[in-house]
C-alpha cells in the first residue's frame, strides 16, 4: 500500500508538471528521515540533491525543515542566531519559482511558520507575529488558487488554533492589529480532517508531519482532554524507528497522567548515531520517574544538565534535584539546589519561570510536594493517601492550606468524584484569591469545567470569570486563555 501511495505521490508531485518543485524519490526519502529525527543523513541527502539538481525548489524547504527540528532538539540560542539568517535566502530562492505549483506559496508559508514557532521559543514575539501574518497570507492565497491541495489545511489549522487560543497580551494585540484572528474549533477540525484523510490519499507521506502539529496543538495549545487518546491513536501507524514518535508518545503520556507508559516509551526509544541528540528526553525521563517518587530520576536530570546546550529546563532541573534532596531529608542540599535555580539558566521557558517563583516562595511542604508529584504522574489514589496523613490545622501558611485543598480537588476530579472536587476547589478559591500561586485561579477554572460537563452553564460562566478576574499569579496567561476559550464555547 505504501509503495502505491508513493507512486501516486510522485506522479502528483510532479517533476514534469512543476519542474522547479521536484519532490522526487531522493527528496521524499530525506523528508521522511527528517521526521524520524535522522537529521545528519537527511542533511547529506539534501546536499546531494542540491548538487545534482540545483534548481529544485524543494531543496530550500527541506533545508528549513532540518534547521527547524535541529533547533527544537538542541534549544540552543547560538545555533538559533547562526541559522535564522538562512530564512531570507531560502525565501529569495522561492520568490521567482513556478507560480503554477501549489508548492510555491506552501513552501513560503511553511518557512515563515517554522521560524515563527522557533522564535517563540527564544522570546522573539514581534518577529514571530510578523511571520505568522505572512504565512497566513500565503496559505489563504494558496487555498484560493489550489483548493484541492490538502496540505494547506496543516498550516491554516495550526494558525487558527494558535491564534484562537492566545491570551490577551502583546502577541494577540499585534496580530489583531494585522487583522488576523483565529478560531480553535476551526483549526482543530482542519487538522483532524488532514490526519484522517492523508492515509487514504496521494499525500500519505506527509502524515507524520500532520500528526506532529495536531498533537502539538492538542497538548500545548488547547490542552485538550482528548490529547492523550488522539495522539496515541494517530501515532500508532508511525514507525517505531521514529524518534519523533517517541517524543510525542512520551510527552503526552507524561503530561496526561500515563506515567508508566511515558517511562516505557522512553526506555524503548530508538538509539544510534544516526539520530539527532535530544537531551530533553532525559529531562522528561527524570520528570516521569520522580512523579512516582523514584529517586533514580536524579541521574536523568544530571544527564540532561551535562548534555544540554539549550536555554530551557535548566532551572527546572535544579528545582527537581532540590526536591529529591528535600524529600530525602537533606535540607542543606535542597537550599544549594535552590541557589542554582536562582543563579543558572534562563527565564524564557514557562517551567523555568515557575521554578524561579517556587524557590522564591520558600521550601515546599514535603507532604504536599509528594502528593503533587504523585498526582502529576496519574497516581491519584496514592496522592490522596499522602494528603490523608496531613492535618490542615498543622499548615500554618495560607499558601499551604490553599494548595492542600487544591490537591484534594484535583485528585477527586480525576477520580470522577465531582461533588467532592467542587467542595475543595471552592475552599482553595476562598483561601488563595490574593496569592501569587496558581492554586486558586486553576481551581476556579477546574470548577468551571465540572459545571460545563454538567451543563450548569450559569455556574460555569461564574467560575470561568472568577479565574479570568484573578490577576498577577503564576500561569496567568494560560489559565486565562483556557477560561476565555471555555466561555466562547458556552456562548
């Protein structure tokens, strides 16, 4: 079946019809290797194609894919500064190419969109907004000129989902000034349609890319309750030799409480010199192991810190090493790691910002910390057992009392005990309204979700608005964005 799809694709992608966009067998193989994260081999194949067929306009697009995934894996600021200059030269190569090909505007949009996503990781929000604007314009024009070109849905779906879920802030205001708005529901529908339809079409080799972006949106952008089920469903048909598949499965499993699956997936990941180094996977293994209170996690955090050349998760790794020390009773080492959180790494990534905030708030209560970790791993009953041993009256800090009820609410919520969850969420809201910790705001958001499921829309709106109206707390943007999106769905 795959050979038939490949044959159909090569007929459709067509060296004969669009000579300058020749997605030939060599280019297609390089593209597939990129999505397995075998970047060095792909780089060699693209260089060979460039030498043999210097006018092939697919080459600059493939080169950009390689830079995109290389920077995602390395997270390195110096590499980003070195490689971002490639963007304009690649767009220049495409500017005069075959306007009768759907790949001209698609490739220009793709290059802009990839750099927008990368710039977002390194804090270049204004330039990212400009590139999203350009990508959107190219794709809208391409959809009009080539309505049967299915790949337009990938970029348009991603842009709609990203823009539709943006919180109030600089990026949203900038894009609104440009006249660009998004709709989450529309974006997800586009991407789901593509994921469903590609295996049955001549575009089947683009399936892995479509799934990558769809999963990214479900997990990170919309924080969908279906993120785990959808990602596992659509990654099933991707080859196990793909390191990108490992990342997607492990990431969504760790984020959505399927901790044992995350550990198993990372333990069985493909290895070899042909794969791009991806230190983040060691960090993720550390997170997953610590979420079951397995202190071998420390070795993975240390491995990440030794291999990492990037700007993200440094502070958060030291925070987790500090937690291991604290739970083990080594208070002195905890404070040493807390000092590392303050003095090393960067504050671009949300997890690192949160790590800095956490050490600034003082040492966590050990019982609450253990309950938190177990909850994050999906061990809800074990988390409740830890909380059962804590007497609220012994918690002298308002922050700890707020967190105590928040953790109880979260566990009961996941176990389907909505009435108990609502009771504890409400106590967390009452205690924590004025705190910088996120417990009260996220409790209000969670209450809104429970009421929404029950179709108690008046109470849901009240809870979502409570979450929105709480200001100056951790994760303010993401909590507010999710609450606003929920309100839109109710309306």
